[in-house]
C-alpha cells in the first residue's frame, strides 16, 4: 500500500532507512538512501548513504582527517536493498530538519526501505555524529538530548 510522503513523515517515529530524490540535488541526480533518526520534538536527523566510499575517504583525508571518524561503513549483506559491496553513511553531513522541511525537499516518491536498524549500527551512527568535527553543535545537542531522554522508538503500523 502506497501512502503520501506527508502522511508517512507525520507518523515516522523510529529509526529507518528511506529512499527519495532530494530537491537540493542536481535535476539529473538519482534518488538516494538516507538514515533517518526521529527526535522527540517532530524533528529528524538525516544522513546520506552513498556507495562512493573511496571518494568520501579521499575527500575527508584532504579536508579534515578527523572527519574520517564520521563515516560509518557497512556491507551489502547487512541490507538486502544495497547493490554495492560496501556503502557508507556520511555522518559528517548530518542535518537537523523538521518533518515539514524534509517533506519540502522530497522531489519524488518517499519510501521507507528498512525499519529494522540493528542496535550496533545505531550506536556507530550516534557516535560518528557526536564525534564528527564537521557536524554543527546544535545537531549534536539534539542527538544528545534524544539519548538522555532515553527515547525508545517503536515501529508504527502505517496501514491503520
């Protein structure tokens, strides 16, 4: 069952991997996967997932070597939708958005691809965001506040 992206975003309350085309990207750019971390105040933290692993490593090696710690790597076997052997979540580019702001950026169909994110991966992502020298302090504070509040997210049945 296909639901409008606005409705899906309104009820989004748990970690997930989503797929959509970002309005800010070039018109010919393909849709991307994103890790989505919901916060308690209707905001979200999103980070892009890319298969351009070597390009990211090279870039951060030149820009800020400490930013390499902001990359979270995982293998194709961890998620069935991945087509490359290794992908990376670029936590250095973590963004804090309201659900409305994210909805405005969605240029194409919004899909939740995976809602079962392993705890170990969540921990790696949180650590990478908090330790990244490039992530803005207000994003780190929002993530810390979420962790300190002990928020446990539950999957919602979107079909009713």
